[in-house]
């Protein structure tokens, strides 16, 4: 078998490399950055901050794949103190309970949502406009979109059911993504994968090749255009503040689709003792500037964290533009995104291609599919493990 080249060292590239190597293939992974991780790279200690939510979902195959390989290490679920510290911002006020209009939406979980109708219209037809507005903005955390109600009802509903399940499946890997990336890299090297960092690729390597980069970078490397895929544009604000028992765990902003979370509550290693690491995010409106979005987000942070400006010990802010995964519009599903198999031994992987899942699960599924295609089917071994069904 020829050597399989993987371009990109984020979650998708590392999973693809491991999957190919477990099948007995020779693998070379090339990463342009000096550090592996891609979008999963986090800031260095003592403040370990990420580009958006960094949770895994224990009800999905990505979690099981990691657990089978003993790559998860210590982790926490949603703490009991966290459930008590959940807040909702509605009509400009923080409250402990969601608005009454939202409760029937969260309670009726067995129905199926249509693909070809937008989420707001679908919910409004069943529960009214106030419920539709609240439910739409509730999902800003999973879509990074300023108007989640415009997206496919099936797309948003699937995410709502998982993110807000009665028994929350969210899991926080201790140490954040940096440790997980290191464990994935160690697993790859143990299997014989050659990893080269600081290796910028300007021409498509000889196939078989798996391109696990952003779609824009992949299109340049392939010398072609790829179908346009909707994605989010979100302002992020990371804060370290001196701990105050009044601080909430989560604030869901039902007025403007924002989200604020104190990640150091389930994982104290993300900040020094006596301090809390908080990340707030707010999807930007059409043509809204970074500065204007940050000003709106600062209002939420001030309201959620009493006296936070005097308590802040570290902060950073930025914009995640088309770095938050694919969004499906009405009439679209994940199958309408760019295909993993591009023909002639070339494959795509990442969170914007044709694969199912929530957040980083899309990268995982596409990486496994790409690896299956890159390795001759007759030679594919699973090392005794059951691979996920796409």
C-alpha cells in the first residue's frame, strides 16, 4: 500500500491518521502550524481558553471511540452546582427558570422536525411566536448563528434534544482540548504515524490523501471550488475573574442568542486557584462589526458577573468566522455539504463536509469515512473494535 498523507493536524486529521494506521496503513500527517490541534488549540496555562464550547457528548460515537482507546482521561459531567447555577436572560433580566412559553417546547421531545421548514416557523405553528423566539435564541450556543430560527427545523431540533436532554450528556475533559490533542498525537505516533509540524503544504500530495483543513484551504489545495456552506460568525470573550459565589455556571441569553459559561466549575484546572475561567459568546448580526458585537456581549458579562471589571485578572476577545461548523438551511441536510470522497484517491474531512453529528462529531465522522476510503477496503482492519455507522 502507498503511504496515505493527511493534511491538517486537528481532530479530523488526527482521527483520520489513527484510523488509517489501525488498519495497517503507512501514514504521514502534515500540519502547517507548529502545534497540532487546529481549531482545538487552546491558550497555554494558567488560563486555558478555547475557541468556543469545548464539551464532548457521551451519547455519541466520538465519545465511545475515544473511550475504547483510553484517550479521554479524567472528565466531569455537568456538576450539581452547575444545574443550580443555570440562568436565563429574558426581557433584559436574569432569571432562574426559563420563560413559561419555552417549557412545552422542551417537554415534547418525541416529535420529528421537518427538514424543509425553518425552525422558527415550525415552533411558532405549534407553540406561538414567544416560544419560537425563545427556543431559537436558546440554540445560539450550538449554531453560533444570530438567528437560529432561520435554519432547518430538523437541524436545530436535533441539536436542541441533545444539548438540553433531561440527563445532560455534556462531558468536560479535564485540561481542555490541549491534553486530548496530545493523547491523540501520542496514539498516532505509537501506531507508526509520521507527524510533521510546521509543514505548510502548497501542492496536493500524491494520493491517497486526506485533506483535513478548512474548506477554503482545501479548495485552494485542490485547485477547485467547493459548494458554499453556511457557517457562524461569533464574537468570543474569555475572562478570568476572582471567584465569587454569586457567579452563575451558565447564562443562556434568550434575548440575543448569546451564551456565557464558567468552564472552571467542572474543570478547575483551567484557571489558577481562587479564579474562574468564563467564556461568553454572541453571534454577530449581518454586517455587525467586532466592536459592536463585543459591546453587546460586555453588557451580558456585566449583568451575569457582578463587579466583573474589578475582578478580572485576564481576558482576551476575538471573532470566530466560519470556524464553527456547517449550518443547514431549510431544505438541506448534512448530505448536501461537500462530499468526503472527491474521487481519484482524494478525501475531505472536517466540520464543514458531508457527515452527521454535533460540533466536533462532524469532524470525527468525516475522518472515519475518509480513512475508510483511503485504505483499500479489502485490507481494512478494526483492531477488534466496532467502527461507527455513518
